[in-house]
């Protein structure tokens, strides 16, 4: 089966959706599919191919790569344009043997394929309700609502990262009856990292500094935890400097790290933090990939009580606290630090979230859908 994975952005190496996409492509190829990954051209040294070479230990069997520019020069000014990108993709596709289907996570990718190649099946992987990022009275909300409704009416199947997200989609849109729940997963390396190096007083936050991530709540909690130390991995230089001003001395910022550097930091941490806020609404719909990664590495966790946790059902090694309450985070950290947890049990919970088995489920799902479309 030949699949085109259409990703209409540059690869930067710093976004969760990029890591997700690359793992999805790699795992689909490893279960026997032929996958062509199209991304936008980047002026960075890093690329989808270089990242996958590292992730796959050099084995890129079944994967091909194409890149097209998003830059459009008008009067000496260079602007990024999705229109230019998809015009080039369309021209290239017309010269290729037909793909069995196209797979993607972007609304524009789905809209482009179903308009320009209406007979080509499109499998849309949903991660959130995009319009819920905005006030329901705003023009952006209305525009995205119309775009999402149009896409869900035209795509041939939906892969949702959780039951919770699927129910939110059903409330808002007419989505295809053919759908699959396939969660985000942890890379294999997390399951291999050492479980015996954890320092009971070391805490970890790993991720972006978006407002809804609640990093400032974790920092405020550290003022109530003078005996503990928090290492924060991620964020740009400007974001780090802004948060450093409010951070106590038991918080350190390391910025962006390589995978090997993350391993050293994560192995040393005992408890990981997920201090998310509950707004905007779409932040509640995204799958907490860090929860699975932390668990795969055997970490105890203190997290905001997110709706999806009822579905995922982590054990008592995962403390749930109300949003925007640093004192609750601090209290939960102290309680977890006193608990004796079998880190192999934590890791075992995470084994349900591995890329290989999920890719096989998606492969079978796509094959069944294509058979039905041909009838």
C-alpha cells in the first residue's frame, strides 16, 4: 500500500507535532507500508530525513521524501504561503502514480487534496478542535468552524487521538462514520532508560512554554518546595529570560536539549510535572504525550486533572491536582516523594502506548476503509 503523508510545514526539530509525525511515518513504514513524506522546504540544517535517520538508526526502508517551498517573493519581499506550497504539491502529484490514500493532520492539506484530487481517499488524524482555540464570538472562530466542518464532511476517515476528543468533534461537526482511536505514543528509547538513577528531590518539566502549559504555576510551586530542585527543559531564550525573573533559586533552565542530553536529565528526575491550564478549550483536547513519555521512563507524575485522564486511567503514581493552584502542585509533590513506587509498574502502564502496535492498527484500519470505498 502506497501512502502519501502530507505535512505542510517546515521541520524545525522543536515541535511536538513534528516528532509525532515522524514517529507515525516511521512506524507505518515498519509495518510494511510504502510512505512518501512531503514537508515544506527549510533553511535549517535539520530535516525530516536527518531526524528520521537518527530515530531509525539509519534504516529508512519504505520511506521517501519530498520538499516544496512555502516562500513566495513579491517585489523583493519574501513571504511564506501555503498556496505556493500546495500548488507545487499538486503539480508534482499529477506526474506520480496514484497513491492509495493521503494521510495528514492539517486542515489545509485535507481541503487541498479533496478539492484538487477528490477521488483520492484522505485519512485525517485529529488532535484538537482548532476553532476552540478562539473566542466563540470572534471571526477566527467562525472561519475555522466553517473550515473544519467542510473538511470533516469530505474526508474519508478520521483517526482521533482519544475518545474524549472524538466526543468533542461529534458535538461540533458531522464527522465520517469510519473512525479509529489511536493515541500518541512514547518512543522506544524511553522504555530503555535507567530506572535506578532517580534522585527523590529532583523534579522535571519538559516541553514548550505556551501559556496553556502552565510553566509559571510549576515555578510558583517551587517557592513552596525549598528542599526540591526543578529542571526545566525547553523554551526559547526570550521565554526563559521572562520566566527566570520569577523563579526561585531551586529552579534551573536548560533550554532546548538533544535527545541524549534529555536522557541524562530525565533519568535523574524522580517526579515530572504537567501543570497545564484549562484554557483555551482546545488545550484540553490534545493528547498529553508527555504523560506517556514520563511514564515510559518510570517517572512519578504530578499533573493538572485533565478530562482525558479519566480515559487513560494512570495509577496512584500519577497525582491529579486542580489547575492554576501552585500550592496543590507543591502538596502533591511532597506526597509523591514519600510514596514507594515500583517504577517498572509505571513503565508497564505506558507499554499500551507504543508506535509499532498503533501503526499496525492504523494499517488495518486504512486497508479496510479502502476496500469499502472500492465497493
